């Protein structure tokens, strides 16, 4: 929580056959994000396709996508929700979007390395 705003990041594997609208809706329901002030997301595919959405928080989708590029994360979609706490965060909100995305992708990467495949 930062200045009474709350943030939550979640994600899922994603392929070109998936419908990003349906996945964002499903994730927001699963993680109880429907009442969030902003739902920002980005997705990257191994074929180079990238899509993002700011969810009403100008520049936030780009922050998520930037971290995904830096971490070479592909074939996934990351969704970050923000519940506005009544105080403006200025540029700090971009750092929070980046940090939330990085923490999620790092945890996912660590979990996947520990889990046997197949």
C-alpha cells in the first residue's frame, strides 16, 4: 500500500489463440479486482506480438510491458490492479507498476524452475 492506494499483480500464460479480453475479465474476477480503479495489463508473445492497455492509468501498460521486455518474458499476460486511495502518487505509481510486475515475473520464474514439467 502506498499513500492508501493498493496494488495487486497477477498473470497467466498466454498464446496467440487466447482472447485477451476474456482472460483479463477472468483474472479480475478470480483475484477480486472488479472494483479496482484501474486495471492495466500487457502481453507478449514469442512471435514478437505485444499488446498493452493502460486501464485508465496513462502510461501504466507501457511500464508493465517494459519490465516484460527487460526480463524477456513471453507468452504471458500480466495484469496489475490499482485501487485509488485518494492521494495522487505522481511518478511513484510507475515505479510501483514496474516493481509489482517484476516481483510477479520473478516469483513465476522461480516457481516454474522448481516444478517438474510433464
